[in-house]
């Protein structure tokens, strides 16, 4: 994948994540998480372990295993989406400024990926 393609896809994921924050929808949230995980894994590699702070994202004050009400679900989606957006913005900035070893600078590669 080229750097330019990564930046375009990341910009789209950021816009989609902001839409999830503006109007929470469980199905769109889940699809957005899967899509963002797929892009980040493709560029940065598989993450088998997450930082403790990421594991604590989205934990509500309700007891573990209890069902979330609608406001709790919305809070969960907002907290997770906000954290993931921060990751996407950080990765985008790093790639834009410094590049990434798993990305090419070859513009011809963009055409092959479509």
C-alpha cells in the first residue's frame, strides 16, 4: 500500500468515526472498528497485546457482565470511538511526517490496489 492510499483511507476512517460519535449506531460502530483494525493491522502489523489503557477504554461503572442501557451503550461507543480516533490521527500524522516501512512511495501502486 502506498503512503498516499493509507492517508486517504485513514482520512475516511476518521470521518466515519466522527460520524459514529455524532450519531451513535451500534452496527456502524462495529463495522468502523473492524475496518480501522484491518487498516492498522495491514500497515503496522498484528497486535496480539494491547496496552492496559486501551483495555480499560469503554469500561462503564456498571458491574462486569451487566447489560448496558441505551445511554450506557452510547457512552461506550463514544469512549471507544474517541480513543480509536486518537490512534488513527496519531498514525496518520506519523505516516504523513515520517512515512512507514510497510508503505511505499510508489504512486503506481495506488492504481493496482483499486
